[in-house]
C-alpha cells in the first residue's frame, strides 16, 4: 500500500509517500519561516496562500522522484488538526479532492499523533507500550501509549533561536522549575516566562554586557525547561511502570533537552527514542505513516472536508 501524506497545519508544507512494507519512499518539505519572520510570528492568511502555491507542485515532485504514477497511490492521509483553520483547509481540500478523483480512500490524521509516531520511521522503532513526551510549539503533552489510537493523556499544558543563543551563555541565573514541587504531570511555563522577562528587565544586569546577559538568560531558561521536563517524565515512567520513553515534536530537537532526558532515562534504566532532526518539525512523513496505519485498520473519511483546529488527542479512537 502506497500512502500519500500531506501536512499543512501551520507554516510548513510537507508531502511524503510511505509504503506499508517498504517504508518511507520520499518526503519533501517547504518552510515558510523566512516569510513570516519579519512579522514576528505566523500570519495565518499568508500561510494559507503559500500552501496553495506550493502543495500541488510538491505532490507532483514527490511522485516524480519516487517514480510513481497517480494510479500507484492507494490512499491519502492529511493533517486535519489541530492547527490553523485556513492552512488545514488547504491540505484537507486538496487531499479529499485527489482521493475522489483517483477513487481511493482518504483519512484525517491528528497532527500530534503524527509527531507521537514519528520515531516509528526509524530503523529501530520503539515497541508498544511506552510513554511519549510531545513538545511541539504551544503543545506539551505526556501520553501513555498502548498502541495506535490507544492513548491515555497523563499531563498537558520552547525554539531554535533560543537554543542557538543559549550556546553562548551559562545558566548563571537561578530559574524556577514550575509545578515540580507538587504531585501530578501537568505543565505550566507561563510563570517561568514571566520570571524570565523580569530577569531580563532587572536593573542588576550589566548594560555593558547586554549580549552576554541575553545568552546567559537563554541558557538558564533552557536548563529550567529541560530539568522540568525530565522531572515530569521520570514521574510518568514511575507512575506507569513503563521503561520506554519517546520524545517528539519540534522542541525535541533542542540539544539541552535531549541531553537532560537521556541522562534521566539512563538513571531510570529506561530506553529513550527520538526521531531524527528532520522529523522533529512538522513534516509529511509522519502523517503518511500514521495515515497508513489507520487506512490498513480500515479507517477512512467520507466525502466531507474534515478539519478540527482544536482537537484533543484524548478524543482519538
């Protein structure tokens, strides 16, 4: 079974082709990061328009590079949420229309399930069950995973520029580790962000060392987040009795977070899995894989164009 995967939840257009037995055949990604950088964040309307411009050409390119024809594709998977409404609609409308024209099934995929299953694309994928830490943009989730579609939410609620800046700093500031002094597995980084802002604005910082101050604050913030995630993941492993942890999502590419969680897992005698860096951020490969598993299980969408900008992973079946 060849499955075409389409990812358009935010500011990256991802297309991939996955085969049920041969694995990942091809994946392409177009990023809009440069376009949105001058606005200080993603502009939804611009994101939607750029997906329209790029998506069909990427699908054609993926088929050509894979030496496949449209008649070789057996199903289409697309990100239906969570994400930006307009961006999701571009991918959903394209996928649903192609599926109708090619007379093949289409399936809606949960964006965070795609991230959760991204490590399955590796040569040494984890076995079920495991604990998954998903850290992607504004989403931070701890999930107990018994199998595909069998998820128990344990707790819920940083970026590349922060990590690069922190490389030049030392964590000389003492930042709090939020919500670690109480039981539970939920996250809240709002207080830590406020503490960071107050530290930056503190008059005690030497104005002659502004650049170094920023790097040191970034390093301290990064360390606080990494240690907080490690504490919560340790609790989750102990609470569930599981010895496998996967860490996925865009922020899982952060070097300090990887080091901290790897050290924690070693102390807990647990195995830890990360997707390769190119599959940490939004991509079509993870959607194609997740969609393939659901299509093989007999799931597919009707003719309606289905998207859910807000979609709790706990509602997946």
